[in-house]
């Protein structure tokens, strides 16, 4: 139908359809059909695309209100908030030039070209001005320019960065901008109808950031902020941010003396201190034992290998920027390993394989080294050397779905043992650039789907997000603060078996190519340890606590009795320590609590006479007086039952 039609048919949020005159705005439609639909509505989806409420409708379409509760609604809300912040900055500091200001998860930022960093006092001033702008309830309107007009307009306003952005646009496309009061910003939109729609607004921090993220470009001043539809939600968020700060693994790692990163050693390289190393050992023991139980063979591989190996695997062509420079050894070049895969492939290749042997599952806690720019390094989360809990499975095509099923079950079991009960799964399918035939991709994707369905796992589809060599399933865990972390991944690979010429002799007596699966459950031990540390806020569950019980004599008189208690605990495999310092018991208790030791066993005269201990938990709760045997029973009961063998030791 043509745009001149006088009436249009609109599908409404309740599924009904109504006729409206052409030229009506989306906001008017929602208001006239049911006033309630405008409550909390900040924008609208027209045929699935987020638009301003003021969008004029000329043809039949479907309308859906957008509120803060959806991801798209949050984006509109936060992005509109960053415009308000930019306006406040321009009003307070007219010399600042605006660049870009996107919504991000949980908030927004805006980068300004300004002669100096913004101080905390500046932020207070800007925030107060932003609140004023919200109060003014300025109407937000959209305009469109030709590219040249937009360039002229922003040039005249002295906004060089905006001009540079517009110059990068296509010539024939109209350029849109949004105005609120005196402030106008280049923007695709959509936006909230007026500034007063922002109910709770707060600036958080400022930091330097390079223009377009490139360190050769000028340094800009970035301000972070956040906004919410209620003050209560904002306050809850701020409290959560405080908790995140308190649980920062870099801070806890230092306080609990678990690990360090030192400049003399090199950035991104982890030194595991005794207590951290002990926790890691417990994690690794559990990992190895469970892998053997689940039908894996464990292997070890070297940290360097001939560069040629990485040429065969394709890493030299596709992964070079993450690899360190190669080193000459006699007449060949060697390379520090960025991955474990080629080594496991070489183990597979060391024999002629029969279909009867498959599947083969090679697991390794394999340490790899990857070049990461110093700017992106972050504690244990992003490092230059780390240990993957890696495994490579080689199977026949008919075994693929069953193998993936087993990996998924194993993943859930491992994550649950570490206390992660909530997770989300994502199935990523064929990307634009990829290797392998359509048939291979279809078969593998179906196998992954089958595994997900057989296990009755809820999952989301990530179309086109697979690796170039095959589809994959990613598992994201939720931590105690509700944050998502991607740890586990299961990836099908058609590429490496081909590159390395892997074969097996099938039932038909002929050579066939096996399918390879790359998988990691925790991802990197370093990062997983960092996540665990923040998840538990340093109070590791008893089976992972480096010290499970601390014996605290009240005075020197109980030294002998305290030592016998310690020995009894240790004899039973409990990780116990004794605090013999000549300090007040109150201080000893406080320090043991700070060290997050699960059990404190206080011994005074009464206890030494009756052969008991007075038990206190790290949360301050008293369990009363009991025998050492009873304490051991309590501790044993806190060890997950799957750990009742070697890896659970001590205890
Ligand atoms: Zn905008
Ligand atoms: Zn791999």
C-alpha cells in the first residue's frame, strides 16, 4: 500500500489489531488504545525495531512498548542518561568536546576531549547539573541532516570528534541528531521522550581512555555513571558495587596471601603463594581424579615446540598476534605454546587407530602462554601465562552426540561441586567465515542440539557465533553476586583433523577422519580461581580452605594441650594450625576470622581439663564445647561426598 493511504492497521501489545489514521505517532496509539501501555514505557518497538515514541506511523505495523525491564529498554534508558551527562558536562565545562557515549551493562559512559582529568569535585558538580537537567524535563526531539549539513553544523559548534565520526558515514545516508534544550548530539537513537523520564541517576568514576581505543590517539576523559527507574534500585546497585569491590580477587588475594603479580617477574604472570598453591592443588587433584573416573587418559606436553607444528595447526596464520616471538634452537625455530591441541593430536597420531579404540579422550592441565597487551591484563582474570583444564576428544561421527552429552553432564557435575548451581548454555552456529562442508556443519550442529535436548538443558542460540572450525556450546555460570562468567566450552573441530591428516581404520577397512572436540570445564585455572575467590568472598568451603581449623590456646598454660589437639587433628588429615603467640585470645580470634578459617578451636583451662575444645565458626557462631573427634565429624560432613576418596584429603 502506498504512503498516501489515510488509515493504517496496527497490531497492538495485546495481540489485537486496530485501524488508525496514517501519520499518528506510536506514543499516541499506545495512549489512545490503552493508557496503561504507556506506564513505564520509554520507547517502542515497531516491527521489532526500537524507535522513539514520537515516531510517525505511515504503514501497517506491529507495536510493542519498551520499558526498562528489557535489555533493549535498559539500553535506551542508559543511553539517554549519558546524553544528560554530556549536556551537564557541556554546561559546566563548555570547552569539553563530546565524542561517544554508549550504554554499557549496568550503566553508561561518555568520553570527552578535555584538557585535564575530571576530579571527584568535578563529578559532583556534573552530577548536580545532570539532576537539574532531569528536573527541567526537557523534551527530546530527533532531527535529520544531510551528511554535509551535519558536518557543517558540528564544525560550527567546534565538535571536531563528531565531525570525524560523520565523515566516516556513507554519503547518501541521512545523519540523525537529538536535541534536548540547548544540547544537541549526533545520535542514531532511539531516546526517551524527555529528560524527566530518568528517575535515579548517579556518576561513578572517571578514567582516561584513548580515542577509538588506540594508544596512538589523544587521551580522552571518560566518565562512568548509571541510572535506574527507582532510587531503591539504584541504591541496591551501588551496594552491589561495594560488595564487588570488597570481594575483588586482587584485594582478597593479597589479604589472604594467596598469590601475587610482581613487576620484577612481569605483568600478567602469577606467583602462587603456599596457601593459594594448596587450594590449586586440591582443585587439580579433584580434576585429575574425576577425569580418570570419567574415562579420560591424562597426558603431559612440553611448553615449547617447533614452529612448524604451529604452522600445520594454522596458529601461525590465524593466531600470531596472541603468540610470543619464536626462538631459534640450533637450526630450527621453536615457539612457546599458546594452545595444547597440537600436542594431543600428535599423541593420537603416534599410532594407527582403529574404530574400536574410539572415542579417545586426552586430558591435560596444560599451561599456555599468550601475548595480551598490558592494558587489558586484569589480576587473575586476564593473564599472560595460564593453565587450561584442557581435553581433546577424538571420536567417530556416530559417537559425537553421546560424547558431547557426557561432557555436558561432567561439566555440570564439576561446576556444582565448586558451588555454582546456576548456569546458562549457549549453542553457537556456523559463522560467515568457516571451514568444513555444509553437511559437516549440519551434522555437528544437530549432534550438539541432541546432546542439549537429551540432557534437558535450557539453552539459547547464538547464530553465527561458532568458531570458524565448528559449532560450540558455551556454559556461563552465575556467581554469588549474580554476575555471569563464561568458563566451560565444548567445540567441535573439522579443521585440525584435516590439517594433521588424522585417520582411523573403520569397520569397512578403509581410512576415515575422526571428529575432534576441544573442551575445557573451568577454562583457565587462574581465572577460575579468581572467580571462586570472589564467589566465596575468600571464605572457601571447608574442602578447599587452606587451613580448616585453627587451635587457639587462651594462655601459655594450654601450650601442651593445644599441641596435642593439633596433632590429633593432623593425624586424621585435617589441615590444622596452632596459634602459640603470646596475644590476647580476642585478637587471635579476630585474625583467624579475617583469614576466613572455617573452624576456631579455643582451648582454656576448662577444655584442657575435660579434653575438649570450644568451637567457633568464622561467621562468629559458637558451636559450644566438644571433643576433637566431634569436630572432625563436623568437618568430614562438610566435604562433598564425591570427594570421599583421595582428592578430599586431608580429612
Ligand atoms: Zn544518543
Ligand atoms: Zn584445543
